[in-house]
C-alpha cells in the first residue's frame, strides 16, 4: 500500500498531543492526510470528500462509531489504527464483517497503567496516604520510629500482592513487582499455570488470592463474567487493612459493597476507574479518606501520549510495507480483552 489516504477520527484536542511537529512530518511521509483536519462525525458533509478516499482510519478517544452508514461513506477503507486501548467503543459487527485490519496501541498504553499500579502498591505498603494525613493534621515532627510503630503493619518487605488478570497491564505489573521482595499471586482462568510460574508468580484461585493478599490489583477485562468480580462476599474475604487497586474497569467492583467496607474502615482502596465513570458530584466516594480516587489518569496522559502516536506511525509504516501489525486485534479475542 503506497502512501495511502488517511483520515484522523478522534477528539480534536488529541491530535497535537499524539503527534508533535516531527511526528506530523513522519505521518505526511507515510500517508496522504490533511495536516489539520480531524473528523468527529462521519455524517458531517464537510468530511465526505476525505472519507470517500480514506484507506486508513487513525482513531483515538471519542472516535465516532463505525456503523453501517459510516462504513458506506468509506468504500476504500482497509485498516483502522487505534491510538488508544480498547476498540470496542467504535468497532461494530458491521466493521468486523467488512474484514478491516484493526490495530490497537493497548500494549503501549499498558506501560503507564502498570507504572501507576506499582506506585500505588508501594504507597499502600508504606501506608502513605494515611500517614500523610496524620502528619499534616498533627504537624508531628517525631522521627520514623514513631510512624513505624503507629502504622502496623507497614512496609513492602515480604508482602503478598495479588494480581487478578494477566492482561497486558497485569503481565507488566507482575514483571515490575520483581523489584520488591514480595510474593506475587496471580489469578487468570485463561492463562496456563506454567506461564504464571514462568513469570515468577504463583497461580492461585481467586478467593484464595483475595484472602491471602495484602494488596489486590485488578486487571481483568469488563465482561458479563467479570461484572462485580469483587462483590460483597469477596470483599469480605480480604484481610483487615488490605488494599484493593482498580485500574481496569469500574464494573469489576460492586461500588456499594466497597463503600460499605471503606466506611467501616476495614479496607483501603485505590480507584482510577469507577462504576459509574465518571462519578456523580454527590458520590460518597469523594468523601472517604481511605480511598485514593484519581480521575482515570492511570493510562497515557500528557507526554505519555507521544508513545501512542509513535506506535500508530510504526503500525502505519508496517501496513504500507505489507508486514504484520504488532497491535493486531481480532474479533474473536474481544470477549477476553478490555
């Protein structure tokens, strides 16, 4: 495919975050693409001329849905290169039936999510959020021994970390946890035990993992099977003082049940995703001191978005060269991915 015609479909403010001036030059060498245009509505008459010629669609967050009317406007379309993680938001059955080549930057987006998770695991072990609040409130200048005695247990030495879901993020988290002197338990019903052991982790049933772990980190996809994976019964299995980290999907956790546990002061939690997401302004989760709540920022933000743009351009280069796409997404894998 020699220098195909490409159209960008995403939130307009995303383009300059993905592609700096150097990346835009590389894009221009690889494809014919309007240097400024971004499509936000496939039915927009102003986009009709570009869409009818489009062979490659470069997508990002807020890409319109690729339904039958949209596909009819793109008769030459052959490939969809997604600069984000999941393609479920815009790929439809009609798009898959078209036989399009689809790629996702999910593996590259997994990098900052895993980094965030490692930071939160370490923070949980050190009891940093709780300790910081106490330090500020008391303006207490006593030395480390006071804080060590006042927050028991504290520290990351020989902790038990449970990883639920050996997804791209989950696998990276397991690899990163090697820097800690910790036991890592993994639950993933789709991954053979020998693969888990090969990563230096211990394959474990979900209930046993939840009951044994000081920190439980969720990295499973959101499916009918995993909805409320951490329900009231399973949350009750967690150790007193344990921490639940969710960077996957909010629906994995029963929000009401978690709020009850947090309100009782028995558990700690870190939530970068929630159910619903975003939370309504009056959600009690905003007021729970033992919950570290972040606004869906574990994934790529700021300068990290350049990594995703670079990946898309590398995929475009592979596409034009006729070589295999590294981020290829197949429809049959959708039930087991985010």
